[in-house]
């Protein structure tokens, strides 16, 4: 078995959904997955809600996207 040594990088993104926090996470992941290769995980660091006219307007998440650097 080979002794692999990986180095990871973390990038921060913010995503939004009018539906839910879960949908905001999914939206952010799907967008990140279009440009970043080797994603190994996400860490949600913040959740916020935007309110307009006394109603929830949008769900926002700030997340760290963890991915392995290529050789």
C-alpha cells in the first residue's frame, strides 16, 4: 500500500437560497464543484437569514470548501 501524502486547501464561499439552509448548502456545493476538483468536505461556519417586509427573504450560509491540491 502506497504511503500517500495529501495537502488540502480551504476556500470560503457564501451561498443563498430562498427555500432553506439545506438548499443554500447544496447550491454552494454544486457551484463550487464546477470549478474545484478534489472536494473532500464542507464546513458550515455561519448561517444567516435575510428579512424583508417582516418575512424571511433568503437563507444564507458561509462555508469552507476543503479540497486536495493536485500535484
